C-alpha cells in the first residue's frame, strides 16, 4: 500500500532528478495522502480539528483524506477563506557554452496560449482537438500549471525566446475532489525530471486549497512513474468506470 512521502514534495527544484518515463500519455489512479492538513492551508487561518478514522471508500464519499490519524478541519465561520495566489518562479536555470541562459519557469496561473498548446500536443503525438475546445478546457479548469522555456542570448536584452514545454491541468468541485488531465512535456525536455516537478507542484497547489482526493488517468507504461509520486492504482479494489453507449 503506497502513501505519499512528504519528502518527495521538495520546496526547491534547482537540482532536477531524472525520470525516464514519457509524460505525453494518459488508467485510473487515485492519489492517497497521509498529509497533515496544516500543510495544505494558508498560514493566516486558524482551525479547529478532531480525529477521525475512515476507509478509503468512505474518504471518497465524504471528500476527506484517508489516514488513521487524519484531521478533519472546521474553519471558523467568521473568517473568509482565502484562495492561494497563483505561483510563478524559476524551476531550473542553466548556462550554455555560448553564454545563452535558459530558465524553466513554472506557473500555476494558467497563462497558456491555445496555439502554443496545440503545437505542444502535436509534438507529443496527440490527436488534434478543435482550438475552441482546447480554449474551453483551459478556461473551465480549476488549476492550469505550465512550464515555459525562456532563453536569453548574450547581448540580446529584451529579445527573449519564450516557449511552452510542459502543461498539466486539474478540474475540481472546488471543495473535495480534483482530477489531473493532459500531462505533457515536450519530447526534447523529457527525461530531465520536469514532469515529476510539474505534478508535484500541481499536487501542492491542490493541497493548499484543501483538496485531498486527487485522481488521474495514465497509460500502463507510466503507472510506476505516478506510483512513485504517491498515486495508487485501484486502491481497495475501487475501479474507475467509463460509460459507453449501447450499440
């Protein structure tokens, strides 16, 4: 039985580990966490808490995380919940032999051009989807996390080259549950740990909004990649089910 190791979610990614898995493909996996909710809330809020035991299926139905010493959070009624602000920061920076500086920027603000996203989907070999539907998917997502490469050549101030190299998004009921979709990394940047960092940061952003039931879909060849990030396939026999019309 796998649980999330908090040490796996590091606060800095200046040194990026390698992850030799393609991230352009998407099996029902369920994210399980033994996190204390104090990690997943803003520092300005005060909470009452009590202990509760729950099975995993009960945690899905109630919207609470499974943990035998789990805390159930009851925010004071006289305080307004504050949504964490979108983040943007340098994930990796490297200098090439010719002096060109490349920065990999992580952002959870959803600043993605739909044409850039379509080009990235083409690179990883995904079927083309209508631009209008791509735009709607981005607009209706709860969080859209992205990775951009920004290259600065010597003597070319103000003429930076910015390119979308990674994305993942999450839909949510804004209270209990979230599902991660469309995890993709530019093939020329795969194998550098960027997909791992992208998912870890997206999970952190969801936990900061008190959302503990996190699911995603993945092809069989990337199950181990997500398992190493704290996800578990079919926990306690729970199956993801799909509706198909009868022919």
